[in-house]
C-alpha cells in the first residue's frame, strides 16, 4: 500500500538541535558537579530528559531538568536550523496531500519554538509531544495517537527518525520506518534496528511516497 501519512521525530531528524542539546547537557551536568565529554552527551540524545537525569541523580532529577530547559530555551534560536532539503521536501509532501505529523519526546513549548524558527510550523496536522502521552517512544502510544488524530492506518504510515527509539516506536505501532543517515547516532547503529528505509537525503522521501 502507498504511504499517505508520514510522522517525523523533530530533533536530529527535521531540525538540527544537536549542538544546542549537547551544550545543554554539558552545562547541566557541570552545574551539578559532573564534567561530561561531548561523546557522553550525544548518548543522551533521544530518550526523555527525565530518564537520563533519574539515572544520574534521582534526588536532583527535577532540578536538573529545570536547569537544562532554562539553558536550552535561552540559547535556542542561536543554534537551531532545519537540515538540508527539509523545508523543500516537507512543502512538496504537503502540496501532494501527504498527511504530516510530529512525534517527539520534547515538551510542547520548545517544539513550537523549533518549528517556528525553521518555518515548518504550518505543515503538520498533528504534533504529539511528551505532554500528550503517558508513555514516550519507544512505546507505540505516541505513534498510535498521531495516527488516530489523522485517521491514518498503520499500513499506509511511515515513521521517520534519527534514533533507535523512533524505529522501535514505529515497529511497535506496526508502521513502516525510516532512519536518517545524518543522525549523530551513526548509520550502522541505526541499521541494526532494521528500519524499512534508510534516508541519505530528506528528498529520498519523495521517491518512497511516489510524489
């Protein structure tokens, strides 16, 4: 069956927030007495913030999240850009009546900031954030919720992301999946999760969706 609905992770997939996230993690851990390397910060990209900070310090996890979000928000627009060919591809899919949605582990406020600064804010019929679900990716709930809001079927839906959580969430929701090769998580690591497709350029989606 042809693909009629494409769901996207946001950070690391559509918009390049990598340096912002890395700097926010380094800043937060340093504030709480731990110096982390860039490589360690990269490993924290993807899962919900709470999971990361709970593992490090259950007592201070909440205040660490506040520190992270404060730094992230303050420096947001200095760092965030869309990845190459994202705007062009999203616009083409939109013009061809492909249903588009966002499924992210971020909170709604910063999601809105990212979409606005990259001029992507008018394309998505549904935006599922961490505020909207009981269980984050890799649980299928966010993907299923997005499909329900769009009236989409699993057979004609594709989940696109830069992280193992995105591929697993898509598989758990019985939809097709696509990993992006520009992920900081490394192409080979993502291939190990056996996504349906590997995108080397966002424009590859135009071939996959036949638009």
